[in-house]
């Protein structure tokens, strides 16, 4: 009996203390139900949240390299020299010379390359599971027991429970876009044209008749007149427009590597090998290859020795030819007849390989199996003439591509 009375007394005391605390903070129609609610404090913590979305900003870093257009025009010179020489004798010689000269005219449209990097701060949607995202700042949804509260009253009622509004700022997402704009280069050349010299020579002769009458000598002179027409030569000027080749591909990493793809015969990367007694050539390695780069003329060269290791073929007969390399640093040269060749990389993303033969004509790239050492070596053959590879075990087509690392 005494225990029950004590328990009732304790509950009564607790309710009294709570009521006093509420009367000390918020005792109006809004504060009381919030303070007495079972999950009042938890609801306050979930609802009094303001989300801030970062403002979308865009920063543009733009570097422009331009060359001013240069135009060089030279005047056209047209000279007509007529020389007449008269000999006071039996013969009159007339010489006519017509010479027209047109000098060259160079018109060059400059290359304009723009490298534009756009850094944009973008916001992305977030899924909120604990509470709905407010439509605007400081307008909070309220639970059913807080129907008598507006936003400000509900915020004060939560403050009585020790819960204050808090702000959550969403993180921004950064996206980098790189644009490269390359203009073409147009060169107009006016070909030098010299008109052939046109010389017309006429001989004008005098005929002398002598008549004797009654011992008196009478001299009669008849002059034969010839009309000369001087022809004018016409100079034809031809103008050709040349569009510049695309800029050579660049690799900002550790260089290009030639990879074998699209075939089941072999795989790996091409690399240099210096075989004593034979020379330097390209062969396929399963583990890795040699880093390459592209020089200013668009040719594939060694990344570490771009001017020392030079591509050539041992020109002992008709193509196809195996690719060899000379090196002053390694003292590798060849006593047999050899001619320089070159290979180039196409544009991204495949970086296809093409070559130019000893005469500068288009060649294709291939890898062929050495029947003695069972190695896959690099070869070139006349473009479109795959029959020249008959009798060899070769891989042609788009099987070799550059990879930028």
C-alpha cells in the first residue's frame, strides 16, 4: 500500500516538474502538445532541416593561339620591247620581241587553334527518406499534434525541447569539358609563268633596175614594202588551293604504344630489339613494347631517341619490306642498299597506322611471322597489294593501332 502511494507520488511529481518546465518555455496551444508528444523531440530533429543547393557556376579557361593572316602580293610585270635596226644598205632587218612575266602571289590563311576548358559546378537530385524537402527556406511541415502551430511557433516549441533548426548543404558535382577547335590552313599559290619570247625577223630587200637610153644612164629604184604583225603571247596563271593536313596526334601520357588487336593469331605490343649481327627491328612482345611519339611532320619516332633511331628498309628488291632502324648512338648501320621510310598515326581514338614507302607513295602496315625465329615482325607493303604478302604468314588490316598511355 505504501509502495503504491509512493509510486503515485513519484509520477505526480514528475508530471508536475514537466508541466513547470513547459510553462517556463512554451505553454501556449502550440508548445504544450509539442512538449508532451511522445516523439516530439525526434520529429523536431527531422523536420527542422534546411537544404541548401549550391548555385550552378561555370568557369571558362580559354587559351587561344592565333597567327595573323599574311598576304604577299607582287606586281605583274609585262614588258614589251621592240627593237628595230635599220641598215642603210640593201637589207632592212626588223626584230620584234614580246616578253610577259608574271610573278608568284602567296596568300596564306592563318591557323587558329582554340583550347577551351569549361569547368561547371552542377547540382544533382538527392533522395531524402527521413523527411520531405521543404519547398522554401524556414517553412516546415508539422505533425498532426502541432496543428495549432505555424512555422515560427513550431520552431520556438522545438527550441524549448533543445532542438534548433539546422542547415545541410548539398555537395556540388564538378564536370570538366575540354573542347579543341582547329581551323584549316589554306595556301593559295600563283604559279610563275613566263611567256615564250616571240621574235619575228623580216628581211626587206631593195631591187635596183638600170636602164640605158641614148647614152644616158637612168637609175630606177623600186622598194618592196613588207608589213610585219607582232604577235602577243598570253600568260596563263593557275591558282591551286591546298588544305593543310590535320595536326599530328599528341599523347600527354608516357607515349604511344603500338598494340596488336582484332586478331587471334597473336597479341601484345611492338617494341625495338637490337639483334647482334642483324640490326634493330620491331617485333611483338607479349608483356610490353617501346614508347613512341609523333614528330612535327607527323612521323612515328622513338619517345626516348626521336632523332637517333631512324626508320628504313633494306631495298634489295620489290616490296614488301621489313622495317629496320639505324642508330648512331648504338652504332647500328647497314652496308647494303637502304632507303628511308616513315609511318604515321591517324586520329583518335583508334590511331590507325599508315606508312610511306621509299618513293613517298602510300604503304600499309603488317606484322608477319618469322619462319626461323617464330617472331612476329613489322613489315610494310604497297597499299592495296596484299598479294605481295603471299607465302608469308602475315596479319593485315586494322590490326595495329596506337594506344596513348
